[in-house]
């Protein structure tokens, strides 16, 4: 390992990289107008974990970082490394299928989807269970 590699991997640089990741998580969360609690619910962790990331006490796992990027709708590479734009560069699968165009949603359906998207994951599950029961499907 070269001297440059060793210098980069020293504790101070690891702390600096961690700090930047935590700052980007906080920046993306605040940019979307979401709370730490909301993000924790979406990722499936405790709010204290999100807090620890944002103050650089711990790092998220790669899986959690991927989930954070998805739920906050930010570029994974930007979130993980700071490279590239915060938004855009979404993953587009290579395989696709052609289907009939779906009819446009009316205003009520659009509002319902918007409001549903703002709910934490746990409340979405409860609401879906209620609606499925109400219409008699499972």
C-alpha cells in the first residue's frame, strides 16, 4: 500500500468521510422536508440511528444507504460519495415490458396518492389493510 493510500485511510480521513455522509443524509432529508422519525420508519430502523448518522457517530450500512437514497429520491452515488448531482441519475432497469397505457388519474385519486406517499410506512400498512377489508379483498 502506498504512502498516499495509508494517509487516506487514517482515522481522521475516515471520520471526515463519515461526517460528509452524515451531512448529506441530513441535507437530503431536510431538502425533502422530512423528519428523522419519518426516515427511520421508511428505512425500518430507530430514529436514534438516523440521529447517530447525522451527527457522525455511526455509518449506515450499504443496504440502508440504498434505501435512504430511494425513499429520499436522491442519487445513491451523491449520497455515498458526494460525487454527481443530488437528484437525478435514477436507476433504470434494462428489462422492460410493453403494456397498455393506463388512464390518467382524476384529482381525487392524485390527491389520495400524494397523501398516501406522505404517510410513514407503518401507517401505510394499516391504511392498506383497512381499505382491503373495506372493499373485501386481501
